[in-house]
C-alpha cells in the first residue's frame, strides 16, 4: 500500500495543526501509523490522496448511514448552495427539519438546531439546569458527550485512547457539578442521588454507549434511569448523537421504549454537514431564549445547506424503514465472521452489536461496562486495524469506537470484509 502523498501531507500537517489533525482520533496515534488523507468518497468507499480505495466503516463517525455522497442528498445540497450559504435569518428548511425530527422522535416536542453534537449536549444541560434550578448532573464513566468543559470528565472516545480522561485546561470548578456513575450499575446512580438530595438537575446518558466501544444497556437499566429521575424531579437526557436515526427512525428511545425529557442529536440529522439539535418537552424547551431565560445562540445554527442535507437524509430513511433490518443483517454477517475467526484461532474476542453498530473487544470478559471495555487488548486491536487496512478495509483507528455499517455497503462489500476478517492473523 503506497501512502507517500498522505505521508508527505502529514509532515506538513503536523507543523501547522496540533497532531496534524482537527480532531484527535484522526491522528491514528492508537494504531501506530500515519493517518491517511482522504480525497473523496462515494457510497461505501473512500479514496485516499494516493489513490488507494477502502471499504469504509467509519462513515465519518456516524453521519454516513446512507453511504458517502448519496446522489439525492448531493442534489439537494447543490440546490441549497446555489441559493446562498447562510442568511442569519429563519428559513423554511429549519421548520421542515425540526418538524420531521419531532414527528419521528415524538419526545422532541420542541427542537433547537445548533452546529455540532458538542453544542447540542452543552445546551441541553444548560436547559436542564435552568429548568430545574439545580446545578449537578450525573454522567457515566466512558460515555462521551462532546468536548465542553463540564463534560470532559471520565469521557470516552479519543479521551480513552489518548489516556487523557480528564483534559488539561478545564478548571476544577467547571467540573465539580459533574458527578460520575458507572454505566449499567444502578447502585452507583442510587448512591449519587442519595448523597445529593434535591441537587441533581439531570442524568445524561448515551442510551447505547458507543464511545467506549459499543456497550449495550443491560435489561432494565434505562428503565431504572427513567424511574429514578422521575422520583427525584430530575431530568433524563438521552444523548442520541450516535444512536439517533441509526438504531431506527425513533432512535434508542424508540428501540428501548423509554421517553427521555431531553434528547440531543447530531451526525445523521445533518446528512454529513455540520449540525446538532436538542429538544424535548415543550415546557422544558420553552426555557430557551428568546422565550425563556436560558441563553443559547449560533451564527450558523440551522444552516440552509446543512438542513437541506439533513431533510433529504431523514426523508430517505423515513421512506425506507426496511433499511434498518438490512443494516442489522449486514452487521450480523460481520459479527459472525469475527466470531468464526476467533474460534479458528482459539482466541477470545467479544463482539458487541446492535443494529449497524459493532465493536470487537480483544478480551475474555463480556463487555458490559467501562471496566470490561478497557480490559480489551488495544495492541491486538491496532494489529487487527492495520491488517484490515492493508486488505482495503477502513475501520475506526482506535479500539473504543464503533464500526458503522451503512446502507451503501453492498453484499459484495460485506463478503469482502468477512473474507478479510477471516484471513487476518490478528491473534497469533
Ligand atoms: N455525543 C456523542 C454520543 C458523541 O458520540 C459525540 C461525537 N462523537 C458528541 C456528543 C459530540 O458531537 P460533535 O463531535 O459533533 O461535537
């Protein structure tokens, strides 16, 4: 695999951007090689600047559920672009997109559009605090909710593999209201409520944790979070930046039949353009400026090009509900290949999968929480990643991330991927 042009670009990039990248996980630090510079993508494939082709299972970390550069989405984006890039004034598309989101996720009675998942979560938490008049929030170790100061505590994603769970530059005072519980551990949540009676504004959770690899909620865990928040007049915030429109049209909340008070979205709702959203009960969302006292704003919020891509993406998903079953079937074929490989090699690999999210952990333990997730041998993962890359399969360049399957992954792509998995020497 010739990566000369990528390597040259990387040499320039590290001199001008920290780590040569604009988001840490892209640096490939966890897999011990230079990052690839991507020139273009179409459908299930991405192409680097050296002309190498890969079947892509990163899918821009989730937005690409339809695959890259879907013709209909691109057409809408082109139309929107020719009408002007931003107005700083309301548009019809914002109304259409927020109505569509609310129709598909009925718990989001009112929606505010922002420009990223980070912003969505930060704003949802401010709203929860404004509404309840309380300061403390509970988050789970290993869940990632963007990089806002108060949430960079025991965060997941690149914050796990870069071994900086607590970021420098975050004053202690900014995180003292962030309480940490353990995912799938009810007692840890109960304890925090008991110790902080009447002070907790909200629990924020990734209903399916997808930033410490993929970790599913154990039976009754999400129900418990709903109950304990109701009992304590606290809000339940589902961070569905990854799971929204990925587990189904109604996200994880539909999948598990739980109604949160607030939901945060990103990724898929922008169809590949920068966007985020938060929303929930009308009574709560009416706390947000200009109707309420919780201030939140954005120059490019509800951007016309991003909303055009988002509307078309959601429309396609809405009109093809069978996509979700197909995604699940494709994912299961990949899981079967990984399991088969592990068996052949007499090696323990645990694979977690739900719908189009997959993660392989190189461990004996069943991965049900943060502790078991980090028991995975990340060196084995790095080896696996590099071998797969050489075979033309582009996986997440770090252990604690999901593998994303898209509608654009063809039968042939899945077959090729399974063959690649079965021919790896990962665990020798
Ligand atoms: N929440 C979750 C669950 C996420 O996975 C992410 C990003 N991967 C975010 C929030 C932050 O989104 P963004 O990167 O768009 O700021």
